[in-house]
């Protein structure tokens, strides 16, 4: 009786072990690749899956996007400048069977090909293009990687240049270039301002020539502005001084005219006596 009980217990244990070994759980973000006696049977979707112990092998492959940093690479650009460039790549498995059958270690393979592709693409550009056309370089690297990785059941979704390290001498040269560029822009802006100011002054002078009173009002405004500052020296505008000189000359002419003697009126001469009527002699007249 005890032997029978021991056999039953052993069978129960074996059944429990077999059940545990035959049950597999595929998570929502995974796909299962089932091998039976070394051959691919097919894929298994997420959920509870049963396999035959010691006959079937289930590989669970993650379908989530993987972030893979690409370590810094010493690259010589097309214009012979040595730079260190690092990047980051994002990829995901789109074909679980190929990612298991076509290549042994897909993550290591993508890391290696990403480094070589980064070095090749950046080496085809100059330093200025590398710094200013990062979007184009990212797309070029992604396109080259996709051609190879799609055969491994992997799709590269994004590649981004993360850091570009320049030599110290190049940093100083670029700083001088940036400073010279800012000075050039400042001079151009200053020249444009002077040009606009000169044009505005020209328009104002034309208006004042057409309206002399406007010039006098401007002179008075200038005197008021000088008086506000409480200056000890007052500078008069040249047009105002000429006006004052003309006024002084006019007053001098008036004073000179007032000092001259007025001319006397001429003395009237008496007219000759007329002859009397009918030959009569008028006294005081000539015979």
C-alpha cells in the first residue's frame, strides 16, 4: 500500500512539473517564436501558450522600441578636421522570426553597423555642413541602416547626432569668426540707421526751405532745450545769428536816416503885376 501511494505521489509530481514546463506566457509587447525539434513552427501571439516539454522551444522577442547609444567616434571630415561625434539610434523588431533566425545577436550587430555608418556619412561632409545640416545627416544614416537591418527583421525608426566635440583650436577660430560676424552685422545696422537718418534730415530740410517759419520755430525749440540744462554757455544756431545781424543792420540804417537834417522848402518868388483894363496904369507896375 505504501508503495502504491509513493508511485501516485511521484506521478502527481511529474504531472505538475510537466504542466509547469509546458506553460508559457507571452506578454503584450512580445511575440513568441516556436521551434519544434529545431525547426521554426511559427509565431505565438501574446497570451497563455502551451508547448511540448523537451520538444518545443519558445523564444520571446520584444517588439518595443529600443534606445541604443552609439559611442563617440573619431571622424575626419571632408575638409580634414578631426571631430568626435556620438549619436543615438532607436529601432524595433518588426519580424520576430527573422530577428532570431537571420542573425545571432541583433543588438550587437546594429551597434556595430551604426558606428561604421556614422563614420562614413559624417566623413562625407565638411565641418560646417556637419554642424548645420544635422537633420540631413540623421536621415542619411537612418536610410543606410534600414537597407541592412530590414533583412534582420529590424526597423530603425530614428537616428540623432547627440554630441559633436571640436578641437580647442577650432573652437577658438569659430569664436573669432562669430565675433567678426557680429561686428559686421553691427556696422551694417549702424550704416542703415545713418542712411535713414540722413534721408529724414533731407526731408526735414526740404520742408524748412519751403516754410521759413518752420526753421525759426526749430531754432526757438533748440534754445528752449539748451535753457533747460542750465548751461553757462549758450550756442546760437547760425541762421538765428544771421537773422539778428540783419535786424541790427536794419536798425542802424534807421538811426542814420533819423540823424540827417530835413531839407528846407523853397522860398516863393512874387509874380509880375498885370496891366489895367483899357490901358489904365496900375501903380507899382512898369510903364
